C-alpha cells in the first residue's frame, strides 16, 4: 500500500513538473526577446541547456549509486544507478538532437566533431554501454563492480564536457551563464533559462526515483517468484 501510494505521488508530481516545463516553453517562445545575433533559432537553447544539465545531474546520481554499490558490495544500489543511466541517456540524446537542430542554421552543418559535441556523444555512448553491460553480466559481485566502475567513468566525463570550450578551440559558443564577470545574457532570457534548468533538474530526479521504484518492485517480484519455484 505504501509503495503504491509513493508511486502515485511521484507520478502526479511528474505531471505537475511537465506542466511547468510547458509554461517555461511558452515563456521562451512568446515572452523573451529575440536574440540579435542568432534570431529565432536561439530559442532551442531553452530545451537544449536544461536537457544538458539534467544529463549531468543524472551522471551525478549515477556516481553516488556507483560509489555506494562499491562500498556496500551489494546490488541494491544498482537499481538507482540503472535508473540514472537510463534517464541520463534520454537527456543526453535530447541534448544532442536539439544541439544539431541549432547547429544546422548556425554552423551550416548538422554535426561536427567539435570538442563539446564529441565528449557529449561519448557520454551518450557510455550511458548506453552501462545499460548493455548491466544486461550482459549475471547478477553478482562482478556485475556490481563492473557497472560501478563504469558509472564513475561516466561521471568523470561531465567536467570534461563542461570545460571543453575553454580547454580546446571549438565551434561551440563559450560559457554564457557561469563565467567570470557574470552572465552575458539579457535578464529576461537568463531568468527563463534558469527556470527551465531548475524544472528539468527536478524532472530528471523525479524520473530517476520513479524508475528506481519500478526496478525495485520488479526485483522483489522476481525474487518472490524464484522463492516460490524453488
């Protein structure tokens, strides 16, 4: 009863959060001014940047789950790690897709092996690799250790992605929010973008928790089924 009630609460909160995402998109399209340099296409940033932050946040949750799994030598925390990897992959693909939509009119190409794009693409590959690795290794200490180590490696890619525009020469625009001297964005643009980042971050955490609960229930049912069979 408690589990069902918890799941019901998470599902309803997700509905509210998605409604807030829609409100943020309305603000992005009809309230904030047009960018003088990029024109209307810049508005994709209100989905692109929040998606990227959600992807990074998922990697942070994956890191926590991986470290706890390594410390406890238990697969209990792999449910959290798996949920974070799945949600992280979803938001990384969203980030790559929206980046390509923005890149075509801005750079003239859908894709280029720019440092930030390449490291982001690597993040998507590692998220997908984590999911495949989990399914390829039987339950036990070996799967816990292997998946946890890969989870730490995935999290290590996030600061590389973030700093790529300052470490290497890239086509990608430099930092516009967290930078020395303050943001270069218009106040209205920045406030709507920060609102979107905050909402998408909470959406990603909510999705991870819902998925973790689903995985835990599936594991519990599987263990009970095996107990009845034996």
